C-alpha cells in the first residue's frame, strides 16, 4: 500500500522481541517511529539499532516509542540483539518485529523491488499521537540513517503541532522559528509575545514560543 503524509498509519499485530504487540496499543498516546532494516547480522543495521538504543532517553523525553522491523525470524533477532548490545555498548529494549511473511512490510511499502525483491529498505515513519503519518524517509541498504536528524525532525514536528510555526533549513531546537504564512503579522504580534523579526513580509522569525 502506498502511504502518504497525513494518512492514517495502518494498525497491525506483530511478533516482536518484547512479545506480541498491537501497534496502536503499543503506541498508546505516544509518538512513534517505525523503522525497517534489510536484515539481521548486517553491519549498518547493527549500528542503527545500537544508536537508537543509546538515544533511549532522548526518545523518552519526547514521548516517542521506537519499533524496528525486519523480515528475519524472532530467534535470529534474539541472537543478533546480543551482538548489538555487545558491539554498540547498549541495551536494546525496544521491540524488533519479526515480519517473516512481510505483511507489515507490505502495509508500509517497505520492500522496493528494484532495490531488493525480498529485503526491506531503510524506511522510517514518524507517527503522531493521532496515528497519522507525520514523516517518511527512505534510505538504501548501504546508508545508515542519522538518528540525531530523526530527533531534530521530531522536535520540529512537535513544535509545529503545538504552535503556528514552521522551522527553517538546518534548524536546531532552541533556534528561532518561522511564523507560518497563514498568520497575519498583526495576529502574529499578539500570538508571539517574544517578538518578531520581519525580514520580508513572508519571512518572519520568532523565538521558540515556549
Ligand atoms: C547493512 O546493514 O550493513 C547492510 C545490509 C544490506 C546491504 C548492505 C548493508
């Protein structure tokens, strides 16, 4: 199924290293990242899952639950998890889905046949508490994702969900944000008491509102 931003994230039941889950129940009121990797016991994937585990507190602070997926079976996941913990100095305690029949990979369009007929690519979905898709990224097997970038995007998504702001190129948390064009400058002055920096009528910055 082809998913797009704003679509409802499909629910599913899965076998995972932390026991069976229902995706929506697992998420509860949290944000979520659902990310696939090509295969267990592969080098790039080992570093990606290790990095996610090491960022546990950063994800928790943002109320984000991580959920990984590959099409390998559960027993393979368990063995590989030990290697990840050993080599990446971490404790993987988020669930890794064993999607052997590729049902979830199909729901989320994680197999790109011209890249690999059988393995999932590096897809990553950020899902909001309303269970809609807020972000999708897709990397090839040979390129590990930047999980600091994933956190940065989540910071932007959470901020823009709360206030009428957007975030500029290369924005990092704490830096000034952009007032969205749909807000008049008169309204923006009331809404953002920390003040406006009006560079052009359509390019207006304000400090982070909270
Ligand atoms: C990896 O995770 O290292 C990997 C997986 C498939 C192809 C290339 C690299």
